[in-house]
């Protein structure tokens, strides 16, 4: 933490690794994003990733950033330009499904963690050379946990956040963590407060963490 109590990129990386499951939220509006994120926090996940597909997502980030202990990131970022607005709203990490030019540099300049996306060993290595401290492996369902294990063998210094098509049960999450993933991102499997109810989102999150109610 810095002197203002704001988590550094290293702090955020450690929090992601400690939490192990990261909600990746796609919502119909900012209000639903806030409600869903708070349900996840009650379920044990205070590090959450909102996404650019949510309308007015910066407003949701700003509201959640004021919640004690909440660490909010913005994902599905397609270009480096979006980083500044996310950070201004209160995001402490930024995530992309690809590796936009200047993305890692923009995040470094803003003092936040950048997690660019990759699919192949070549792309993961390129992200690491660009200065990324972690890489998003996407879409995970097209790869399988064995790929994580193999990548960790040749690129042991690159933490991997795996997302895309992973179920919200402990048995769905465990193989990825056992293979060496830093954390697992869960999206559609968690649902949303508006569509499924905040209580159901909380229940699914607890189940994914291995702590069913």
C-alpha cells in the first residue's frame, strides 16, 4: 500500500493470488454492476473486474472504489486510451483479452497493474517482454489446465489469470489452480444481481471458492 492506502500493482497481484477466484462482471447497466460486485464481496471476493461492455462502467467503478476493502479493475479493454479513464474512476488494475499497443506502458505510467491477454506461448512471452507482471490466458475453455502446467514450465515467472468458459463450482476451478494458475476469472457462470438475484450470485461465488453456505 502507498501512503494513501491505495494498493500498488504488486499489492493487487498478491491479492489476486490470495483470492484465487476473480469475478469478471458483464452487466446491463452500472447499477447492476455495483449490486453484483457487492454480492461477490459478501461471498468472499473483494477484488472484482468490471468490463467495458457494461454501459457507464466508470460510474460503477467510482462507486465501488469507495467501498472499504474493495479493489476494482476494468477488463475487456481494447486499446491503451481507455486506461486513463479507468484509473481516473478508481480502477487499480486493467485487463485486456489481447495485447493492445501501449497498454502495459499506459498502466505503468498510471501506477496500476496491467494484465494483457494471450492465447499462445509466443503471445504470453511477448506480453512478458513488454513488461506485463501477469497475463490473462483466454479463452481458457479452448485450452485446458494442462496448457497452464506446460506454460508454467517454460515461463515460470509469468503469473497466469485464466478466464473464459470456466464453471462456478469448486471442481471446475480446482484443476486450473492445481495446474499453477494465479487465479481463475469467472464471468457468466456467476450470473448477475439483476438476472439471478444478489443472493444467488453470492452463493455461486462461495461455491466456486469452496465455501458453500
